């Protein structure tokens, strides 16, 4: 008897990097949609004041793209270039129009689709019906890419160069160098305890719907990115770009504490117990009688409330008294507010 065993023993390559190119793309999006980046108000205002009219026109078009131009990060994924801007720009400028379209749409619109569309052999509404996830409302949102492709390619590359040459941008990148290093060290420590896919999912705060046998994992902190985390991937590579301003692992732990506590108090009986304990300490039998429940049932609810720190227990002689932990209640309510309003980072 003979056996043939085929095992995939290839360990994926994992890198934690800081990338000025990722930051450039993030700044472009911040300039296009400044209301999503209130913390960058002064930075954005200063840069917009020095950009020429052509650059501002381009930014207006990017602002109208679905997801406000997050698709542009696909060029980083395509060329795997994180450091050398001139090299990336050279590769982008060498692209034919249909290749630009293909990369921008994550290879959904191919050369044939593009040819048919340009030659009016296929209607825009047919593309909308076939690939509805590419657009928020209609294909008109990406008209600058489809019908002004060469112009867009040239102007986008020029904009990247223009921003990169600004002293304000370079100074900010230099100032953040220690923060980038610290963020990378946090992820590297996590990767010693967990595999790269698990760390990616934890950073993104969810399980991935589409997963491949990735050969490369890239983790890249960003100061300018909004939303606070972004995943781009193909069958070979998985890149997670995350907000270095937040320790997202601790932020996720904060979220889990909020969820656990809210699950406990979502029960009407437990909520009523807290309301009664707010007026002063009580004991199991009295609570049971007032709520028309058995002592055993009340004990179960009290244990649940104790498990999330909302109730404290004190034994006086032979009787167990329970009191509301007012400090913990105020803490969890404030924590919930901070999390929802994105002020949680100040608590980490």
C-alpha cells in the first residue's frame, strides 16, 4: 500500500511596515472628503490653500466616487510598492486605459467590457445591472475614470507628487516616525501569539467573508486614513491598513465589555433589579417578593449582574445584601458614549 500526501506547509510572509505611499493615498482621500477627517482640519485647510485649481478639480471628482476613492488603494495592491513613489507613478503612467479601469474596479471591468462600453456596444445600464456593487447609484459616479482615463491617470500621479513635495506633509511623516514604529511593534507582538489571518480579522473587527490561501500579509499603520481600518486583498496578498491613532485591539476589548454588560441588563428583570437597588441595598427574599419571583430566580439574575460588576454583595450576619455599584454603572454608560462617538481612544 502506498500513500501520497500533499500538505501546504508554506508559511505566509508577514510584514509590518510604515508606508509614505499609503499615507499619500490617505491624504488624497482626506482632501477629497474633509468632513470625514475633523482631526486633520488645520492640515487639510493648509494643503488645500496651496493646491492648484486642476488638483482641486480632481479632488472633487474623487469625492463623488463610491466610497470616496478608496478604490485608489488598489494601485498599491497591484504594484506592491510602499516606499518608492516615483517607481509607483512610473508603473501607473505606463498602464493602458483599460488596465486603469480594471485595477480601479478590482478587475471586475475587463478589457472587453471597456471596449464595448466605449464603442457603445454595451449600455451603461447593462454594466450597472451586471455589476451593481461597483456603484452607489449609477455608473456616472466613475465617469472620470471611464471616459477621461488618460487625464485622470496623469492628474492623479501629479497630485501625488505635489502633495509629497509639500514640507508640511514630509514634516508630519517625520514627526510620526516613532508612532509608526510603536504601532508596528504592537502588531509584531500579536503575531507571535496569533496567526496573521486572525490578527487581520481582529484589526478589522470582523470575520472575513472571502478568504484565500494568502502568501503575503501586510500590516500598515496610517495616521490619515478614514474609515479607521481598510482591507484590500487578492488571492495572493492581504493588506490591512489601520488607524495608528487608536490601539484597535484595546478598542475591540472596550467594545466587548460594553456588549457583555448591555446583554446582561437587556433583561427586563435585571433592569428592574438595578432600578430598585438604586434606591438602596436589598436582599434576595425581599427582591423576590417584590418582583413576584422565586428566590432561586432572583439569585440567578443577581449573579449575572455581579459578573459584569454592576452589583456588589455584602454579608451582614446571616444575610447577603446587594447594592448597586454606582461607579461601574456610570463607567459603562460613559464608555458606551465614548465608543459610539469615537472618543474611546482617550480612555485607552
